[in-house]
């Protein structure tokens, strides 16, 4: 691995850790309105985080990183829908 590649992995893991912490804080603050959609988003966030760490540890199993990428893409789509609904609700209010 080159130094640039390794530093990219470190930055990605730090960013994902920060995102996980912020997502958990967000869920904790708005827990009174949790339904299955919000639970799905937080479970997928934790799953993506765990799969990313396992993908770094078990390099010989590329299926783990494929699952990490797939879950992450689904998570991005769900978060975009979540943010859109929130902003639309603010505009109506």
C-alpha cells in the first residue's frame, strides 16, 4: 500500500466513525418518533460501519467489501429520502 492510499483509509474510517456517532446522537435526540424506517437507517449505518471494519481486517474475502459498498449505497439513498422529507415538512410548516 502506498502512503496516500493508507492515509485515505484512515480519513475514511475517521469520517465514518464521526458519522456513526452523530447518527446515534441524532437518533437519541429524536427517539420519541422512532418507527421502523428510522430503525432501518440506524441498523444499516451500524452494519455498514461493521462491514467496513471487517473488510479491512479480512482482506482475503472481497465479498465483505462488496457488501459494505452495497449497504452504503442503499444507506445514502435512504438518507437522501429522509433529508428530503424533513426539508419538505419544514417548508409546509
